[in-house]
C-alpha cells in the first residue's frame, strides 16, 4: 500500500505523485514494487535490501541516489507464539525531487509520525532533517515498547512467585529475545546517526538541536535496554537456581522415603526366606518382628526429621 504526502500544515495526503512529495509504501505489493522501480526509477538493489529482514542500518550513495536504512521497533500481531516485539528495516531512498520510504511490515511508527507532523505543523523542508526526525521517532517508540516489556516482566514475575510454570518462563525468554533485538538495532541506528552527522557535504544542513535530541533519545533507549536485559538475565538465572534447588529437595525427600520404607522391607525379607529362622519356635516371633520394624522405622523417621530432610 502506498500513500503520497505533501507539505501543508504538516504532512497531508495527496491523490498522486507530485514533485518533492513523500511516497510512503507499507507492505508493498508487486504493483507497488513495479511503481517504485519502473516509474520512480529507484535502483532495484535498494528495494531488495529493504526486503531483507536481517539487513543492518547503513547509508549508501549510488548514481545520485541516497539510500538510508534504519531499524524501527515493531509489535508482533500476526503470530501469538512468536516474540511480542521485534525490529524491522525501514528504507529511505531519495534523489532530486523523489523521496520514498519502504517498510515491508505494518508498524505504528509511521502512522504516529504523520499525525505528529500535523499536530506540530512540521513539514519536510529537506531530506536529511526528515531522516533525523524519523530516527528520533524510532527512538521514542523504542522507549514506549521498553516500558511495555518492563510491565510484562513484572506481571510474569508475580505469576512466578505463586508457581513456577513453563509458560511464564517461556514468556520471560521471549522478552529477553526482544531486548536482544532492540540492543542490536539501537546500536546500528546510533552508528547510522553518527555517519549522517559526520558527512562532509551535510554538516551545514542538519539542525544541531534535532541531532542532539536524536542522540539523547537513542542513548537513553540503549541504556534502558541494557538495564532491562541485565535484570531479566539475572531473573532467569535466579529462577533456574530455584528450579534446581526444588529438584534437589524433591530428590532428597524421595531418597529419605525410600530409606524409611527399606527398613521394614529388609526385616520382612529376612524372615520370608525359605530357611530355618526360628519363627516357628516362639509364638510371639511375628509380633516381635512387627514391633521391631515399627521401632526402626520410627527411629529412622525421627532422625531424618531432626536433620530437616522432611
């Protein structure tokens, strides 16, 4: 799906392509791909790089075309069994009066960014500052999703305090994967920001305050990701130790019960042998055996209770 946006009290939609308008393409179809490559003459290699889910943030220049790829956060809605949050590539391609952004996944970032430009009356005056604004919006959405991850972690922690279930541990493991994705993407975006900032022919074009905001938000998001990741890793290690300790306690109790039950079984097996044991000589032999078994069992049980093995 492609939309055309032009300046006018923010970014407003238009019916067709106009010079210097923003062509925003989300979850492109084959028709969208043909339009981008054949009509706007965007290099096909750039389009294919955006399609790659594992592509890293970078900037390239080829035949006058500038290609910038960043990673943006995305909430997984289609597959409930996958990780709840991940990152996806967002490609920005521009040359002269053509400006195109392509993302193969539906995200809330672009929609929110367009509404934000309308509220703040922000227009696309130049391509570089517009890219910095998208990077700033990306960092803000990283922070939003990090707060949601923190809330999910607290919920899972409360559930694990009552009973340790595999579902809750798997939920924590998925959140830990999300933080790994966030960390790598934020580091890549941070490197991209520095490269854009240090380009020789653009040093006098970008807004220093805007770039500073991007760097601050990106650094804050990266630090929060590292903090939450360390907390979650420590929590997983702690619950692994608890599970191991509980298993040791169960095995110790089973071993204790086996020892207690072994005593009367040992005595009964001795007198059950097909040999002369003297049980037929005394009338009270069977009663003596029963009492002896009870006494030995009681002594063994008391010994283990004193040792706190029960």
